C-alpha cells in the first residue's frame, strides 16, 4: 500500500477542519442529504470518503434515523462492487457522518459523457458488475433506492462500485 502525501491527487496540503479523528480536506460531492468530503483518518493514516449529514438535517430525527439505517445496511455488505463502510459517527454524535472507502475514478455518468461510443462489451461488463452488486444487496434484504449513473463509480482499477 502506498500512502498519499498532501498535494497528490488534488488533496490540498491544509485541511478544512477536523471532525473527530478525520481531517476534512476538500469537498468531492453533495446531494440532498449530505456532503461528501475527501478526508484523512488520522488514527489509521488513510484517506476516506466522509459523508456528512447536512447541518439543517442534523436536528431532524427522521433524517438522522435514515442516515443510521444507510450506514448499518451498507456496513453489512461485503462485495467487490459495493462501497465499503469503515466507520459511522453514531446517533449521539453532534455531527452525523459515514466514513467509507475513497474511490478515485469517475461516476458512470461522467464516464459515459466522456466516452460517447462505449463498446457493447464494456457496457455489458458494467451492467453485470452492477447486477451482481444489487443481487448481493437484495439477498441481504437491502434495496438501493438511488441506482443512477451518479451513484455508480468506476474505481481506478476499472472496478465498478455501487
């Protein structure tokens, strides 16, 4: 394993803030419920994706409960095409977050926009990897409610992750 130094892969040398053991480095995405940051786990000295519930939802018990369900559900899954969860803040935390595997490739949406003429073999491979991930989730009683190109990432080794 190679440790990344600040300044590599767009990681700034200074952190934005500290959230418990995580040094928040920069924003990599956001959605309706949360913002995802590139962060460094100072205990394990590794980079993670840190999904932090939006501040206005921190006070909402329904949003916190949904976030908790997501963390617990995905953490039960171990599959090469499903993002791995490393940590969860817990319900009593002032800021609710999920720490997960940091994926470095583009979303499926960005990949398709960049590669207009994807060969059928590549498209079939992507579809099979996604179907395999969904099969695993469904076998554990978990339904992914946001299957869309923006939620599919193509990792640096060309592995598709949901």
